């Protein structure tokens, strides 16, 4: 295996994170109780302008919890995009509901509102738009459609922390928004996530369910509902607080990395980037490209192998849900745009600590771009 010299998206951990973690260790609160959890929830909610934020142990747990909180279960259908990570769809099956995969648009790579409408049935209960690779979905159209049909919207904002639509943070448009703090996300707590909502009753019940359904402020172990062990730890919250302080820096780095790729690769024939909607601003969690082999002169797989041989870590797009073996018996509808994007798509190195020199090496390897090209911005995280 070739040594990774330019990583895809490794976590950016520094002295601030070490300081917060040591303080948490010294306090004695290292497990799922401690003051930093509530502080992290409060500060995170303030950052995204959400009334309520509840920490969970992963983004997947957050989606499962969201479905449970909205009483979605057997007999219900939930619309999901075909092009996404499997964790968007798995929780739908956890609650016994049926995932209905819908194709994406060829430009934003997110749920196509027109095709959502075609997929609605009397059993449809919710829509889960995914802000793929940090790029906001068509939120105005999706929310309008959901409102007109009495449907819930659960935003899978796992990859889009810091992204906005019409000046408002992703994750705050639907009934519930879910974020991920996995090691490769915009900020990390190692593992973990956050659900946000404007509904105080939903938030209150979420706090109950993440803690095994145990009533708060009770000395006795009184459990009013069957819940889960979905709690974040105080150590993870310490890491999250430090990362949250550095988030503006990370977002600036992500944007600068995207700008460099656009400037250095934008004129190459047969290469396209993900497009933002007019009122959207991506977090650019991952900068990604589409390859047209006839115009570019090289197949996607060959290009990826060439990059990896130079120590440049890349990965293909997510395999569309209708092609996943775990869903083979569900007979999910084929989606041609998702297939085409998967066949042509490559995620490029986007770690916030990458230098301009590293980005130039990636671009030189892709298309032998001249090092004399002038670019603006600084990718340092």
C-alpha cells in the first residue's frame, strides 16, 4: 500500500483540543455525565441558531432518534436520496419503515424535488434531504412540498456543518436536523453527533430517549419509555468544544481549498465540479470532481490509481442505494443520475491542514497544471 502523503480528510487536532481534554480528565468527568456536554449543546445550538440541541453518540443514532421522535414506523414510507452514505437509509429500516430512494439532480447531486413529488404515496411520512459533501439541497422546494402534503422533514446535515441556504444554517429548516462529528467530518468528537430542533417537546423527549428512557431529576431508576444508550461523553464534549472554537477557521480553509481546485482545474476539458444553488453556500466538506473520460482522456479508476500511486488519498462517490447488496431484497428503484455520478465521481483531498503546495501537487497529478498559475487563498487550518 502506498504511503498517504496527502490525506482525504483527516481530523485537525491541536493544542486547544489537548487542553480541553486534559481539563475534562482532571475534573473526573470522563463518561456520559459532566458539565461540558450541556455546554457543548448550548454553544452548538447558538452557532447554528437552533433553539434546542441534543448531543448523541453518532449521526446515525441521531437519524434513528429523529425517526422515533416523529413516530415513524411500520407501514410508513420515508423518501431518501439514492446518492448518500448508507447511514441515511439504515435508520429508516431500524424503525420498520420503508425507504423510498429518489434520484438526485445532476448539478447539486442532492434530492431532486420534482422526482420527490412523483414518488409520494399515501404512505409517505417524511423526507430526508442530504446535503451531500456539504452542499445544501433544494430546501425551499423540499420544505414547501413537505408542508403542502403534511410531511416531516429530517435534514441529514452530517456533512454540512457551516453551510447555509438563504443565509440560514442547514439543519434548521426541517422538523429535526442531524449532524455528525465522526473523525472525518468538519469538526469531530471522535464519534458523536447532534440533533437540533425548534420544538421544545421534541427536544425534551430526545433527552429522555438518549438516556435509556430514564426520567431526569429522579433519584430512582425510573424509565418511562424504552430508550437507548445514545449519550455523548464529557470527554467527547471537551473535544467538541475545542473544535467548535476553531470551526470558523476550518470553514475558511475548506472554502479556500475548493477555490484552489476550481482555479487550477476549472479549465480542464472533461472535468466538472458540484454546483451550489443560487442561495446556497456549501461547507465544502469534500471537494469533488466528475470525470468525462472521452473529453478528459482517462477513466475515473485509472486516474484514482494514478493519484494513489503518488500518495494522494482519494475515494469514489458513495455507491447508490439501489446498488447496495444490503437492500437487494427491497427492490429499490434504479436512479440513473445517481449511477452516472457514481461512475464518474472522485472525492479529492480536503483536510483543513493541507497546504497550497499539497493542493498544487494534487492538481498537477490530475492534469499537469502549470505551477505558475496564480491562485488566491490560504488552505491552512
